[in-house]
């Protein structure tokens, strides 16, 4: 949510992985939006998200494709999960990205 702490600090190159984010509710989720600060082309970085399942199992990292407003252009669904983690991979020198929050919604049996 908008009131939470930023997920990652601004970083000039490399990658940064967020802390584990808790939704407080186990269900299916769809990633809707990435609220971020970036004065750079979308091609200069990549965002990936994974989720935690029971029994110490993390899903594979899933690419999150966004538009210039941070809206996810291709829905990404995570099933039966509660925890998320994000990574930002910087692909060009001097790219600075700051993710403020990630909007998720319960999928409620969406067919996505």
C-alpha cells in the first residue's frame, strides 16, 4: 500500500532485492501496478517478483512488464500465496529506480 515503506533504495547499477512483503492473507493474487520513481527508459531495468508457498518453497521469479505509469501490461498471477519478494535488475549504467509499493489484488478465481 502507499503507506508502507519503500521496497528498494535508488541504486546506480546491479540489482537490489526487497525484503519479504507480507499480504497477511493466503490466497491467489494478481500483480496490478508497480509504483516507482524513475527518470529513465523502461528498457534500462527489469522487475521480477516471486512468491513464497508453504513448506519453504519459493516460486520462480516472474518478469513484470509495466507501462510508463507502472501499470502491469501482462497479468501475472501467483496462486495460494501470502508473501512476495521483488528484485530490480538495472540493465544500463546510471539507471536509478525506486519502487515505492506494489499493488496486488486477490484474483477471486479470475481466469488469468
